[in-house]
């Protein structure tokens, strides 16, 4: 008896996947709003408070590749349901945490559960859609990201002001719990290849490498002799070297050479690194600017970011739909050019203009980001072999995520060191708030990197289609 083809992604399943992404993104953006209230409640200092974010970042970053690899072996749906369940329980644990360090532990669990949502949603789309359908499906998920990003600060501000810092986490737990039975029913399952081996040693080396990199990025830009940062840097160098050796020597390493040596795929991952670095670096600086120079409230900051967030949703959906008709390359180039122009003007014009001007510039940057996002994911996943799609999506998400972590760390360090400076580093910069213009320099550098890599995007007619073997769906 011949095996049946893999199940296809239905509309309701796509709605459920997009809804879980929406909740995940809203949760992340609501958390930043609740931090001041949380800090006051537990009476911790700024350095200690950073562990609320750092613990989440570390497990989120390492988990995305682990879930992807396991999905290729045991199937996408079991890992997706496990991750969403862990995210739900951990969110409730954060909301109920009686002490600060129990809260940090729950945040680590929340990050490891939450990373399954975007990673395995994309892997499910890749494994259950045709090339024609994939762009539209990717665009739908990017639309969910934009809506979640826009609503998160507003909802977080309202919930925190009406209740306390615990309210956003309760809301996340309730929303995720409501989606769990829908995911069990609607999300299609694709069997993995049980003949593949899970390389636990390689996974551990990757975890040490990424954890060290996150700690180094968070600590060393502020203090070059910070012991935690130096330990992280050492961990990254040693574990990273061991991981490379394992990729070369092991017959079935955790990071398959078919993924990391795929030049076209890694080029698209590089574009993702640059565009996420540009967008996230800008998004972190804008609220600080509005607080410092315009004395805006939390809710007002959310309103200033809302037009850009909606632009991500609109242009993300449009980019996904158009990627099949005009190809990924024109959209990636147009989007990166738009982002470079926006951040370049932001850097040169200075930051002391009216608040609505800041919103307008972010609207331009966000429009380019939405246009690029769906197209670059579509282009990257189109270069993956079907049996390693989960791992490939995990690697892409990891590189994408590290782009944001890099620019935020470097921009934050420059912002602190240049506070109160009378003139900008770049003599062409006009206006005031020069420390923010200086902080945008790393963002501008990665923007140009993204444009250079985007120019090398393969034309659609040159891209090789996914190799989709016929496999049996789960019973």
C-alpha cells in the first residue's frame, strides 16, 4: 500500500496558527510595559530586573532550533502542542509567582514554550502548503505579528493600570489556554522521520553557544570586564568551536550540513538578521525617545507605534500574496530600500521633532519591514529540503532573533555612553537628541548589510523547489 501525501493546511488551521502567533507577540510586547510595576513590587535593581527579559531570551533563542529538529523526527503537531501547553502553564506561573526568582524561572519556561509557536507554525506551513499557497500563508502570519505588536503595548498598559503587573500574564495564560483545544483539533500533523537521530550533544553545544552569545551581548556593551559577560563570551567561543567540529565530523549532527552549508538559505537568513536588527533596534529606541523628550504615557507610546504596526500587517499580507506573482526578489529589495531610507532619515534629521513625526518615520520603516518579512521567509524556506524544514526554520528564526539582540545591545550601550553629548558623532546630523541619532548607527549599519544581501536574492525562476517526499500522515 502506497503512503498517502502529507495533509494540507486548511483555512481554519491557518487562523489558529495565526492566532497563537498573535498571542505570543502580544505577550512579549505587554511584558515590557509591565516591567516598571514589576520592579517596584519586588524591589529589585535595574541589573536584577534584566533577568526577567534575559531568561526569556535565552530559552526562546535556544528552543527554536531544538523544536525544529525534534519536529523533523517526531512530527510537527506533538511538539507544537507541547510547546503551546508549556507556554500556557508557564504564563500562569509568572502571574502567580510569589518571589522574584521563581518568576524568573517561570519566564525561562515561558520562553522555551513560547518559541514553539512561531517556529513550528512556519514549519507546519512549509510542510503542508504548495509553493503557490505558501506566500499567502506566510503573509497571514506576518499580519498577525503586526496586529499583535500594535495591540500589545496598548493592552499591556490598560491591564497594568487597571490591575497590576500580573494582569498581562493572566491574560496571556487565558488566551493560550483557549487556543490549545483548537490547535489539537485543527493543526495538521505531519509524521517525522524516525530514522533520523537527535544529537543531544550537538543540541547542548548549540544551547551553550547561544546562551553565551546572549549574555555577552547583554552585558559586555555596558562593561567590557563584566564577569558574566566575559563568561558568556568564553562559552560562545569554546562551545561554538566544538559545535563546528561536530558538524564536520559527526555522521548525523544536530545542525545538518545540508542546512548550514546551503548558501542561498543562509543568505536569506542574513537578510532576516539585518531586517530584524533594524526594526527591533528602532522599536526599542522610539519609546525611550518619546518618554524622555515628549513625556508620553505608556498608552500614548502604543498609539504612536500603532500605525506602523498596522503597516506591518498590511504590507506583510500584501508581500505574501505578491511573492508568488512578482517573485521574492523585487519585494525584498524594495522593502530593504524603504527601511534604509527611513532609518537613514531618522539618523540624519535628529530626534527632537514632534511626536507625530517620529510616528511617520516609523510608519515608513515598518512598511518596508512588513514587505520584506513574508518574502524573505518564503525565499528561505523555498531552499530547504522537506525532511529538514523544521530544523531550517529553527535556524532561520534563531539568526533572525539574534539580529534584534545585537542591535539592541549595541544601540543601548551607545545611548548610555552618549547621554548629554552636545554634538553627534556624525557631523551631518542636525537637530537635537543627538544621543539617539548616535544610537542608530548600528541599526543603519545592519540596514545596509540587509540591502547588500537582499540584492543577491535568487530570482524565482532560478530557485529550486522544495523536495517534498510522499509521506503518510499520522493516524
